[in-house]
């Protein structure tokens, strides 16, 4: 039996050192692997969870998270895309809406502007919510549900009769003129009510007492959302059945869930709209315009003798509106009984303005023809005071002033982190892709439904 090698102490010590070095290398490798995995895991958690929970703004003790901010920004982008689609269809009817299309396109290409708009909106909403709670303002679940149902064109108690015109003023009673038509928007168009403005077709009016006014400009979309319905998506009209409404409501919420919402969007937004309406009534209760206006109508003729004859007929009780339709040369309003709407100082030529503001009581008309550069006018006062537009502007200003002060009172803070998290989707490309995929799915489902099973 051969002699076994004798392990000297020196050899044993060296082997032990080698084993220790191997263990150190192994432990170091394991530590590095674990550290790398940990860093990757933390980065993923930070990206998918922690970052999304960070606040972009703080109102009192309430925080607005990146996650909710991004969902609202995506919804805003989707509304802009829907509005672009509407204007594009108007353009196919020959209307000049290129400026509106360019404005929306520029906004879609400006993530920072979209982000700032959405952030301001969400801060304003939270201020309204907290102030409403402070004042004891509440809206019932029934009110919210009825608002949502109306938005979906579902009326369980019957479809409401549409109101074409405001309550008729007896001074304006006369046969109605045929309303001007606007091109129909195909049912496939996605609408957004707060952002949608009907483009105004330009028209050349005959010279009238309003000739000193600047021409009405074509309306442009309101890029800045408001609390009222700015972010409220507009669903497609549904059949007047409970099942149809429930299905459309579910489909709409499922669609919005794809944008990142974790809650019932419609409930939240319509509740907010109702709270703002109630709060505005209180805040703007005493808001009044600074300048009184008059609402008047006129008959314009080229002959003074004819004007005097018309005044005599009015004094004998004939209808002002019918006489305006028959004799007035102001084609822009003759068919409306000569109605000029509301106007203030500086809107009309001086002679006309002075005569109109001299009339005191509704129904009064000028006792003598009023001569201007356009001819001879007979003017009748319909009402004086503040126009609905004036009152709305004063109320909006009062509410805006309250919001500015509320941001101080509630110690509103915003954090620049939002600038890093403004989404750029949905976009024209993603919506086109989604539409194509949806169409392919529909075609496949139709084929499967109609296919004859093999025997």
C-alpha cells in the first residue's frame, strides 16, 4: 500500500485560505446579484407605484397624486382629439374651421400647457369640494344620477321637450322665422360638451344701427377647461331603455378605465359640477355688472314720411314685430321683429344710442323718427337692466376672484414633479390604431357569428 502524502500544516493553512477566499468571492457575488435585483426591483416599484403616489399638489390636507393627474390629462387629450374630429367633419361641409383645427393640434403638441391646465383644474375642483363641505353644501345621489342619465340621453320619465328659445317676451311676439341650419355631425363623432363650440358661419349683413360694432369673429374652441363640464366626457345617445343606458354607462366607464382611472369618473365629475353650481349661486349671489344695458328693437326705413306713418300705426295699436318684418330695410333682424338684442353705451351710433337709452318703460317707442347715417329708425324698448351675458360674466368674475383668494386661504401648494409626468397619449396615431383594431375585432366577431358550423 503506497504511502499517503503527509499534509503539512503549511498545506492545510493554504487550503483553508483558499476555501475562505472562495466563500468571500461567492458571498460577494451573491450580494452583488441581490443588490442589483433589489435596485431593479426598487426602480420598478418606484416607477409603477411610488412615483404614481407622489403628490403634484396639496390643498389643505388633501393631496393630488401623479396617478390621478395623469388620468385626467389623458382624458383631456381624448376630449381634444374628439373635438378635433368634430371640427374636421365641419370642414368637410365647407366651413372654414382651420384656425380651430390648428389651435387644437398645437395644444396637443404642448404637453406642458395641457399639464398646467389639468393641474389648475384639479386644484380648483378640490377647493370647491372643500369649501362646499365647509358650507354644508351637499348634492344627493339622486341628483348625480339624474345628471348622468340626462348626459346619456336616458330619461326614465320620458324625453324632455327641447327648449328652442327662452321664454317669449310679449313685446317680441310675432311669427317665428325659419332657423338657420347647421351641418349634422355624424353619429360616430366623439363629442366633448365643454370643449365644443359650434363654428359660426360668416354672413354679410345689411347696414344697420349696429354698424359701428366689430364683426362677430368665428368662435374658437375653449382650450381651458372649466369646472362645469370641461372634463365630462360625452357619451353616445342611447335607446330610451334601462338596459341600453346601463350598458352604455358601463362601456363608457370601461373605456375611461383604460385612461388610468381607478374610480367612477362620471359620479365624481357630475357631483363636482353640481357642487360648483350650488357654490357659485352663493358666492356670486350679489354679483352685478357695472354698466346698465338696454334690449331694444327697431324699424329702419329710408323715407321720413314712411317712418312717421309707421309711428302713427304703432300708436293705433299695430304690432311692432309685424311692421318691422314688413317695412324694415335692416335685413339682419327684420325677420326677428327688428330685435337688436342687448347693447350698452358705445355699441351704436350716437343718435341711435341716445334715443334708445332715453326710453324709460318696456314697450315705449320713439315718438319721432331717429335719423342716422343709415336712415330713419323707430326704436322700441323691450327691457333695460343687465343682459344674461352680463350677469354671467359678473358671476364668473366673482367666482374667479373667490378661487384666487381660496388658493391663499387653503394654502395650495403645487410641485414641479408634474412636469415629468405629463402623458402624451392618447394621440392621433394611438386612436387610429385602436379604431383599426376595433374594426378588425368587429369583423372577426361578425364572421364567427354568421359562419355555418361544419357537419
